[in-house]
């Protein structure tokens, strides 16, 4: 039975097994490789996407659960150009290896949607489940503060 949902603002209809994780549908079926595989257990945050605006782990989300809902990936974050958080990431020179950054940005975007002026503690709490092996956490927090302040 086909799964229908909105993906990055566009209607999507896929005929895939209902228990396939959203992550593999995004990457392997749709070719949207910005969403990364990290741990496969929902612990690292590399696969963070938005489901109806909330940050979720795509590796743990069966495709059937997105039926009739809206999914946004890093590729769909901004309609034209870069999202303010992406510009802030560049301004703060956040990325080193870059592997975790799409998930970090998606988690931060969900935070700013609900808390436009987050405190440092709120930023840390919202991003606590997103791991960065390079340890750029201080630059990540600066980038979130910069985007929140409109300094991009």
C-alpha cells in the first residue's frame, strides 16, 4: 500500500514496505543523502529530520508513521539559498568533518521554531542528543545564538 506524505514541501507517494526506516527511504529510495546514518539506534542524532516541525530520528521512524504528515530534511530547509542557521554555521566555521552537521542544524532549527531566543542551557539541552566527534559544540552554540539574534 503506498505511503503518501509531504517531503520538503512537495507531495510524495511511495510504494515501500511500511516498516522500512524513514532514513533508508530518504537515502536509498529518494537519493536525499544529507540525512546521515550514524548509529542506527537513535542515539547520535546524525539522522535528525523534522516531522511536522518536530525533530525526530529518521533511523527509528518507520515510513508508515509519516503517512499524511510533513517531513523536512536538510535539503528542504530553505526554499532559496541558505537557511539562517546554515549561514550562521558558515560564519562560525562550525564544521570540521561535517558528518553530524545536518542533524545538528535540523535539531537547532526545531529549537528556534519553538524558542526563538534560547538561553545557553536551552541550546545545550535541545542539542544534547546530537553528537559531534570533532567536538565543535562551542561553535555550534555560537552559531545558534548568532542565528537567533539575526546576525547572519
